[in-house]
C-alpha cells in the first residue's frame, strides 16, 4: 500500500468512522433505557452527518447533497436508491441547522422521523433490529410514502446499513485501484477543506 492511501485509510476508517460508530452505539444504548425514546435527535443528526462525511471520500461529486445521494445509490440496499435527495434536504439539512425536519413539499403536515420504539416507548435495541434487519428495513422505513404521508426514517436501521456499507468499503478500497485513486484524491480535498496540512 502507498503512503497516501495509508494516510487516507487511517483518517477515515481508524479515526472518523470508529468515533462515529462508537458514539452512536453508546447513544443507542442510552436510548434503550429512556422512557420516552431518548437520544432521538442526537442519534438522527449523527447518523446523517456521518453518511454525508463518508460520502465525500467515495463519490466523484463535490457538492454535498450530490455526493450524499451518489454514495447511497452506489453502496446501500436498493430500498434507498433514488430517494435520498429528499432525506438530505428535509432531514439532514433541517436537523443539522434547525434541530427539526423541514416540512415536506407534498404534504400539509410536518415531516416525521419515526424512532422505532418498543412496547415500553424505549428506543429499540440494535441487537433486536440486527436480528431481523431486512424485515425491519421493509417494515419501518418509508422513504417514498404515499401522497400526503410522511417520510419515515429509523436512525438505528440507517446506522446498521451504514455500518455494513463501511465494513465492505474497508476491504473494497484496498483491492479496487480506481476506487483507491478516488479515495486518495477525495481525502486530500477533505483535508484542504478542514485546513489540515496536506503534503
């Protein structure tokens, strides 16, 4: 492996991704103990901003929303494809800047994020979701709802899908020369944006 690749790999997978993963696991664990579904806002913001951050390393698009959408369409399960522009605009943008989702354009009510609570109104544990992720994804995510119905996201499901994607990319980026080149170039661009010294 070359030095530039090693730096990029360490920066994304050994530092950024690990912090994101570790923080969210703790947040979801705290949420299972709450009586009102706790940690919903922080978990949703962190899941979406993490995806946005990771997308910058693997997409050829420079605009944040385009990179986000391209990353999802390329690496995530088919259920997400072609639907993440709305998610970026309504959820990520609304939550990150105003702490609440933006109103949907085709609905008279507000957008809604469902947080998958159990019968005690606690956040559903990751282990319970992981046991039947495919079924949970089909049953709970409503990314393309009927007219007038809200878009629904369960941050834990999106987190688990993102972990799957990132674990696959960890290996894929070591083997795929074209992806590796994009990865290194994007890493340098991200470092410049962050004003980190780039050799």
